[in-house]
C-alpha cells in the first residue's frame, strides 16, 4: 500500500472534510438537457465539467468527485458509448485533477450498473464485476486519489463493486441509499450493511441520496454503533418539489448546512451534497464546518464477524389481497360527499364490490374543494362493504405534525393502502381564504410512510412497533416527454411506492410510451381511465385540469357531443384505450366522472369479461 494512500486514510479518519455537491443538478441548471449523457461531457464539453469542479472548490470543497457516476459499460453501452468507457473515465479523472490541483482530493465516482436495464439483467456475477473493474482501472489511470462508490440500493451489488475497488489498493468510500423501512432493496438494514462493508475492506462508509439532512443524520447514528470506520454523508437538498415540469429542491443552503455539526458528532468526517445541491450549499457547509474536528473515538456494539442475512420486512397483508384478487386488478375512484350524507358513496361501493372491483380509491378534497374527510369515510366503507380502500393523502391540507397524526389514526382504523399525492393547488378551487401547507410533497409523504413501517416518525421518534402501510404513488404519462416524470417515479419507488395509479390516458401513443418506460419499474402500474361525457367536459379536462391532456383526434371526436351521445362516444374512447392496454399493463384505475358510478360499472364489466 502506498504512502499516499495511507495519508488519505488518515485524513479520512482524523479530519473533517467538506465534499462537493451534485454534478447533474448544476449541469442541468447551466443548460445541459436532461436527456444528454452527463458523463460523455468529459470528452465533448470538458470546460463545462471543469467549471463545475472549480466552483465547488471555490465554495470550500476539499474532496471532489469525478463526473463518472454512470460511466460503466452497461449504462454507456445502452446508448452506444460502451467503447468509450476508458476514455470517459480517464478524462473525468484528469478534469477533476486539473481543477483540484493540490487544494482538494479527487475521488473517482462509481455508481450502480443500472437496475432493470436489459443489458445488466443478462450479465452473470463475473461479467458485472468485470464492468466495475474496467471503470476502476480507468479512474486509477486517470490519477484519482481514492474511489467513491455511491447510491447503491442493493448490498449485493455494492459488495461486488467494493471488491473490484479494493483491488486497486486505493482507499474506498462505500456509500449506499436506503429504501422503504430503512433497508436496502435486497433487505439489509443499515447496521447489517455497515458490518458487511467494514469486513469488505472499505476505508469509509456512508449514505447518500434518498432524503435530506435530517434523515441521513438518523442513519448515521445507526451506522455509528455498527462500525468503527469513519462515516460520510451526502444528503439531498431536502425533499424535491415538482415545479413547471421539473423537480426543484427548495431547501435553503443554510437549512442544508444546519445539521452538519450533528453529523460530525455522529461520526461523519466527510460531508457533501447529493441531488439538488450546488456551490451555495457547499459554501454554507464549509462555513459551518470551518473549525470542526472529528468526534471522539466511539465504540460500536456489534462484532464485525456477525454478518447476518436479510431480515424479513414488515408483513403487509393488504398488499397480497386487492392486487392479487383478480388476474387484472381494477380500482375505482370515488369522491367523498360535499356534505354530511355519505349514503350515496356507500351504495356505489356496494355496487362496485358486487361487480368485482379490487379496491376503492378514495380521493381527498379533489381540485382542493371541501369534502368529507376520506379517512373516516374509508373506515365506514370497509365496515359497510368489506372493500379494500386506497386512501389518498395529500401534503396540501395538513402540516408535518398533522400528517403523522392522521396516518397513525388511519392505521388504528385498519387502513393500510395509502396513495401519496402532493395535492392540487388551492388556487384551482376558488375556496377563498384557504392556503396550502405543503410541508411534504408526494415523495416526502412516501418517506413518512416508510419511516412508520420502520417503526419511527420522520423525526426519529419510536412508534413502539412498525406500521404496515402499503404505499402507492401517482404518475402522469401525459406531456411531451416522460423524462422528468420518470425521474420523479424513480424517486417515489426509492421512497417506498409499491404501486402506481396514473393520470387518465386518452392517446394510444402515450400508452405505448408509458408501457415502454415503466416496463422495468418493478411495481404494478394501473392505467387511469376517465370516461369523457361531452365536448364541454373534454375541453375542461384538456384546458383546466392539471396533468390531463387529450389528443386532437379525441377532442374532434367529442366536438358537438352532449347527453347520451357524448357518453356513448366517451365510453367508446375509454374501451379503445382499455383494449390497447390489455396484457401490457398491470391493471386499471377507473375514474367515473361526476360520480356516475354506472359508467365505472360498465367499464369494469368490460374488463372482467376478458379477464
């Protein structure tokens, strides 16, 4: 082992180092489109990459990562750049080295091969390790000081990458991202991951992405009792908001940096930023940590040799019921009443149960208009009809404290299926004087549910036992491109979503794009079907309801229609979409307009006839 590597290992343990922030966030903000390959910029636009490194160093970063996160043979091969793996990684290392000089350490960034990619699925263990070795070798050739493995959601893949990286004789930082219930995708807890990575030869281990500073701080405290290695933390800049077609991380630099001292106290000696962070976040971080020193040596409670197998995740029996009750699951959305009489909703639910519905999807104040509370109504529906109910929960109407309380109350009532949605803005409702809260968006809600399933609140307070929520997410396939929505869907799945209900689809081209884009999602996708009933209805949905887009061909079909003729044409459109989706989508999510449950019953019978 070289003297240089020994020195770096000592620095990782005995100094508090400030890392850099996100590369992709900054490149995108500076005009690089999301569908570009950021790693290829090392060759074709090196000045853009060099400028990002320089800005982070100027902000106070003393360890920067190469722009090579996805520069492996699987990811690059999928876009025809597999022959440039070595060139891209070598260039990435040299660009970072040029910017760093003697001011900062250069870490060669290595990410997962790409879960769900067709090329990765057919590779055996030897081939996957070879892909990591190829990237490691190129980064070493480019002159990095150490290697940084990040955003690995599966311990098995992270251990494979770690073995390849350790063979380089450079110090290796191994970072992972936890999913639902505080576990990796393959079922390991943070404590178990720490023991495995320590035994595997990591010089430092840590966590990145997934959540903001508060959540990563909680994970650091768990890691600290499972290893004596120094720890790293690269949190996102809080929870993202979807604004004007893109995910925006709204946490201020001061908020982002506020937990840094606590992270150091928990054992972290390397702190940087992940998604949504920029030079301003790192500058705030460097200010907070200017005189910081590592925490005193700590003792950890678990022996390194105690490498355990994945523990079973909390049992969620509801998940095996409504989704598996029929070959094609079908949910139907009902709206709570605007007054105190819920007899109509109960009657509709009874009809749907008799017709073979899989679950009722119960909206919460749709279009931000006042309706009966859906949690109480969901409980009544279960009592009266025995139907499984998917309760929509928004971040619009309650603050973080209220959301915790309401969801714990829902659990007490036996409600397990939750659809986490941000909620329509209050501005669309016309309810004068009302304001939106939005302490959490849909991803934040999913993380709250995941925390409850792990037995604690988002604040880390213990609940006494794990909850058994089965969380779902919304997805909008409409629009000119799916890039932004797919990125958000990946975030939702990582945060704990286990099924998806989409916005209504009317365009068969949109359906084709949706099917292709979600083929590897790993969770069931239920296609939204909202029958049109008139020209006026079609134009309102197209022009005024967020997330709904009608193709010109359907709008022309609805022109001049109303009454029975409008319903007939709208139902014909709905059946055509259903026929085109059969066998290509997991199930359907029916949304009868204006409470007309008879239209949902007709479509449900149509689906079940061929089920």
